[in-house]
């Protein structure tokens, strides 16, 4: 009986608490001023459509596109695989530059897909627009990222910027498509769109090149290296479908590249590597006799130390690529470079989100390993 009385008293206390008015939730601005800035609907802005001056990472500009921000032109739908075509409609690697003295910067963009995030990758990486600026020392520094909550994104990315005119770069979403994009600044602010630069670093690869699983579009190794070299980048990473296809090679040969980086092994096995790597290199070399070509081994699963099958997969893949590389060198193919994969994620098992796809730490480590090889190739 005493237990019943105790339970009754607890139930009554719960009802009394429930009847009391609840305290209002803290204002977003008190929790995260940056989040509040993202949700501010500003007035008295001047909007600038980036298609009027162009984005980097968008090649074949003289060819028709189904959507302006597609990575491949419409003609590719008939030649590449269905999966590659579908993935090419993500805006991965695209970056727009502009100059302004505005003290606040807004973006308005419309996404093609309703899915803003993935279980292992946040909305800021999948669907965000990531803003950088050139600091007084000439280096690129991060500013802020747009945090999308719907397909139609209209947000104030940053406010209270230090006075002065500076160059900005905004990276587009990695795993979503973009239907339109405008940059907004307060009326009266100076604004100049900066057109795409020539001679990009061209990456052809897998989901890791595509951007999985960066927290922000600017944190993919392709973007990090673009900032370090201060060169434009073309990202032709196709999640699960980077397989050294000749059909993709045809589009690569049409780019006036500073260097080609072929990083497809995570989606291939040893037999495919032996069958397709040399033909792709020769396809590129026939069209571009002197452009450097860099071959990249697959990075190891960060848990392959305890999963022998995965460790063997990497061992066999690496052996196959080394064999092809040696054969190409023996045939006299020039300006060919090689990046081993064992240390691309580091050596402590902490460079990936799920064993395979890079975390921000993994992307930074990849950039560190790739940078000296690319520097040698670019010379």
C-alpha cells in the first residue's frame, strides 16, 4: 500500500509540473550567433547572379547543359554510364570568386534534391555553400558556411565583416545539384565577379574525390590543394563510379589542364586496374603530349589492420598499379607521377568517418601527401 501511495504522489507531482508553463526556448542567437546570422532574412540587398561571370570547376562551357551547374555537358548523357551521368549533376568542386567591400554576405541558391544530408555526412557538406576570403598575406582563409534547412536557401552567411575590399571564394555543394545561385550584398557595396581562371588541376576519382565525407565543401582535398597552389580545380569524382572509363577520358582530354590526377582505385580491383589504367593514360597522352599525369593508389581502410580481407584488397590493388606504372615508364611515357596510398589517411586509424571515406582530418592528410608530388609535376 505504501508503494501505491508513493507512486500516486509521484504521478500527482508530474501532473503539477506538466501544468506549469514551460520556459521559452533560448533564442538561437544566444546559442549560436552564426546560426542566427544564417537565419536572418535581410532587406535592402543587391543580388548578383553568378552565371553572369562564371564558376571554376565547370568546363566545356561552349557545350549545351541540361542544368547550368551540371559538371558534364548534355552530350555526356549518351556516352558515360547512367550512374556517372546522374552523379555529374552534383556541383562538387565548383567554386565562384568575387570581390567586394561588403560587411555582410548573403547567398540565395536552389538545390535540385530534397535530401540535404546523409547519415555519415552533414548538410553543410552535402548541400552547403562554403565561403573563404583572401587574407592580407595572400592566403585563403575560411569565413563561414551556409547551413541549409530547405531546398530554397536564402541566408546571411556572415555579417560584421572587417572593413575593406577583399577577394572571396564560395564553394558549391558536394552531393547536391544547384539550380541557381546568387550572391547578395548590402545595397551600395562594391561588387565585382571574378571569372574562372585557366589551367586547372583536374581530378578524376571516386566518392572520396567527390567529397565524402567532408563537413564543408572547402574541406575536400581537391579544394585544399586548389587553395594551396592558388589554382582552379575540376572535380570529376563520381561516387562508386570512378573506374578509369574511356568515355570519361574523352572529356578529360578536352580540358586544358595543368595536371591530371587519376585516383580511381577505391572503385576498382586489380584486374580492372591492369586492364584500364594504361589505356586511359595513353588516351590522355595522345591528346596532351606533355601534361603531367599523376596516378594515385587507393588509401587503406582505416580498420584494415583488423580486417585481413580489406588489407589484401589494398595490397593487390597497389601491386597492380605499380606494375602498370612501371610498364608505362618502360614504354617511355613521360611526365608520369605516382602517389602511394598507405599513408594518405595517416597511420593512426583516425582519418575516416566509416573506414573508407575521409573525415576532414583525412582530407587534410591526403592534401599533405599529395602536395609535394603535385608541386613536382607542376614544375
